C-alpha cells in the first residue's frame, strides 16, 4: 500500500483521544479522517483538537466509508468483537485496544474473521513499546543476565476507577493485570503454564459488592521452570507505580518508575525528589505513539504486526485462570481454561 493510511477512530472516551492525537500529530504516514462516538460532544471535542474533518456517531458508519483503510478501536471492550468482525468483512485493517474480549469464544470469533479477510490486526498492549521495558526484553533475549530465574512486576494505579466501571471491565485480573500478564510473557520470552492468585479488598469496601478485588498478587510458573510474581493495587498514594525486576544466572535487570523531572532536593533532614508520573497517559505517552506508528508501518509496508491477536489471547487466558485460582484458592494450570 502506498501513500498515507486513512484512519477512523471509534470511541472518544479515555483512550480514544490519546490515539487520535498520536495519529493526527505524531505519525506522519497517517491521516485521521473520521472519529466516531455515541456521545456527539465527546467526538466533537476530539475532532476540534485534532482537526478531524468528519464526525459520526457509530463504528458502523466508519466501516461504511470506502475511503477508510484502517480503524483504531477504542470503544468499550464488549463492543470489540462485533466491530472487528464487521471491520474485517469491510476489508479494514484493525488496531484494537486491549483486550479483544473478556470471552475466549468471542476472541476466537474475531480472530477467525480477521484470518478469513486477510486484514491486519494489532492489539493495544502498548507497554511492549516502552523504552525501559524494551531494554529489559533485550537483556533477557541476548543472555545479558544469563538464564532468567525470578521475575517481578509491580503495577499499581494511583487511584481506583469509579465502582460502576468494575463489573463491565471484567475485574482486576482481566482489566488491569492483563497488561502485566502480557508483559510477563513478552519480557521473559516464554509462556506461563500455571498461576496462583490471591485477591483482597483493602482500598474501598465497594469493590466487594462488585465481586472484585482492589489488591492482588499472582504467582506465575513459566514453562522453563522460572517463577515470578505480579502485584497490583488500585491505589498507590505516590502516583503510578510501574516497576519490573528480573534475576538471572548472571545478574539482574530492573526498571524504576518514570518521573516528570530528574531533580533531587537535598535538605537538612532528608533528600527527596518529586512524585513519579501520575497515570498511564503520562507514563506511557511514548509507547502509545510508538504502537500506532508500528501498526501504520506494518500495514503500509505489509510487515507482520508487533502484537498479534493470537498473542493477545494468552493474557486473557491467564486472567481467567487467575480469577479461578483466587476463587478456588489453589494453583490453576492454563490448560484448565477453555473457550
Ligand atoms: N492500553 C491502555 O493502557 C488502555 C487504557 C484505557 C483503556 N483501554 C481500553 O480501551 C477501551 C476503551 O476504554 P476507555 O477507558 O477509553 O472507555 P471509555 O468508556 O472512556 O470510552 C469509550 C467510548 O466509546 C464510546 N462508544 C461506545 N460504544 C460505541 C460505538 N458502538 N461506537 C462508537 N463509540 C462508542 C462511548 O460513548 C465512550 O465515549 C477498553 O477496551 C479498555 O480496556 C486501554
């Protein structure tokens, strides 16, 4: 495909504007032609900010536009599978926010439609594009720290979402830890075969009424025998807490939080710095731009996408296994989870 790729963004809530701004201002090979949202005021605000010439209400209207080559799907998770199937039938390439669905059956239905249509699909596991995590991956892949034995991810949000968000999101394992499950497999370069999860309600008792946890730890057992943990909390008072450490046979590699500045203040009683970036939009800004840039290049240059639909399915399996494990209070093998 030559020239610029003509995009439509579907969904102008939290993440839609992030992708719209990147397509409009940071990806030279992209042209953002249309934005859709059921709420006209949301679409209008993004259209004005990003100079988008056309605004519509539904994803279907974007798919009916023969001038659109690719869509960026930022509507709620429960709309993804139907829109992917329709987009594939319309011959549009698809960038879909994570996860494709909370249901493995729905994911498989969407992937089958993509396969049948021969269009490209990339899923929004943006953390794979973060420069710190890429360096960690490189250290593991190159053998720089030897054989990885022990793995830790700390991933904590600054504040919890509204309680109304929880149930449709699928809960802490499917909504939040799914990112960390993807990172675990990506950074270690291998799959997990068993998880052992514990969850608690420590931040807001309202989580219990929604049958969700606000605090969770999952132990991972990788196929190589290596083990690791992921710890999530919905509340970290000092900002977005995103750290990784891997211990290998020849050393360790670790990443710390990212900060808006590098200043250290030394006083009479203590030495301190400002708080880390507050949330994902600031912390992962560069990775959001890099993932849509990579997707655009994959389509224009007919190269494989960086995060395939099949790869994106595994973290959902891990999340479902973690949910089962926390309920049954026992380790759960991924082979126990079926579509
Ligand atoms: N990669 C990340 O870090 C990240 C961060 C946030 C959200 N997400 C994912 O992005 C998706 C959207 O999340 P969000 O937080 O932006 O949700 P949101 O609720 O803030 O926004 C969704 C928007 O889609 C609109 N919408 C719903 N159905 C539509 C349809 N059929 N056609 C057009 N518009 C429609 C809604 O009106 C709303 O404005 C979810 O799948 C979520 O998991 C990913």
